[in-house]
C-alpha cells in the first residue's frame, strides 16, 4: 500500500473576521513554499464567515492549501435556521469538514448519532469528514480511554461503506489536551491512534485501515510536532491555538526539517 500522506490542519475555531483571515492565509503562503505545502497536505479551517474570502485568496494566488469547514448540518437543506449544508460548503470548494469536535460535543450536546449523521451528510456531497474523537480527563484516569475512542470511531462510521470509510480522516484529540498546553506524550498518542487503526481493520479490512489518516490534536506546537509525527500510526495533526500564528503553523508544517 502507498504511504499515507501527512495532513496538518489548522482549526481556527471562532477567531478572525474575514479580513483577518485573508491576512493569515497570505502570511502563511509567504512562509511556506509550494513543495512544503504539498508534501505535507496543509489545510486551513476558518469560521464559516471567512470561507468565501479564504477560498478566493487560495484560488487567486493558486495556493496549494486545502480548505475545511468547522461543522456541517446533517440535513441536505430546508427549515434549519442557522445551519450550513454540505452542498453549500462543496460549492465553495471546501474539501474537509470537522465533525464531532469536542467543543461541539461538549457545548452543543452533539452525540454519536448526530456525529454519524454529519459524517454521512459530508460524504453524500463529496466532502471529507475529519471525524474527531477523544476522551476526557475522568475517562483517561479510569484507564478506559482506548475503548472510549474506538467506540466513538465505530459509532461515527456506523453504516458508512468501505469506499467512503477509506477516505475519512480521524483526529484523536484527548479533551484534556485541547487548549490546555498539556500534550499527550507521543506514546499516549500512538497507543490510541494504533487502536483506532486496529478497529478500522475490524470494522472494514486491512486495506481500509492502512489507507485512513489519523491525526493527533491537543496543544500541538512547533516544539512538539516532530516527536508526535515520528509515531507510526500518527499521520498528521489537528492544530488549534498554534494555527492562528503564521510562523508557528508554518514551522509545524515543516516538521520534517
Ligand atoms: C483543536 O481545536 O482541535 C485543538 C487541538 O486545539 P489546541 O491545538 O489549541 O489544543
């Protein structure tokens, strides 16, 4: 099987208006060469209100930068005030969408059934979901974090066929490490990412398991990315806070150098 291409994605969360977003993309483009941006697939995930501006900046300057959204409705269209459909995102040349980020699960009561609906809604319009899973501190201390995360993967992919499952990106993000400055050790990240791959082999087959890219997320910085990426089952990173600084994010993308 072909080696998995690393994927580094920057989740900007609820930060930056659309002018600030264009500025950040331009700074990022100035800090990274085209080979750097393509050898490691690099994706920015702005808020909805900045997607159109960022898309225009990417296309206008022919930047080798991927575009993602932070959420998607499980519905294709209709009377769902305030929601954004996958079709609307696809029309903006969005390629990726975060599904089940811990902040959505925690502050918007998203459960595995809803997350599964969003995963399916994304695939239905050709978007690639970045399915986020991860345990809280209590689960980690109880020692049931591996089962917690593999169960979230199984539930998130329920009813998803192999041809789609092989395209999914999974982000393992221990909730206790998100925005806290606490990073999982590379060994902790590897333990769960490996278990997720084993689960994918069980749910589908070895070919799907080897194809799926699994990211680590949780206080990733330029200073810790190399040791995390050195783990065999970690194929990338989902970066929050550090993705808002062009130089820091560019250094993360250059983790091999
Ligand atoms: C995230 O938002 O997915 C994340 C990992 O945030 P941070 O890098 O700030 O911990």
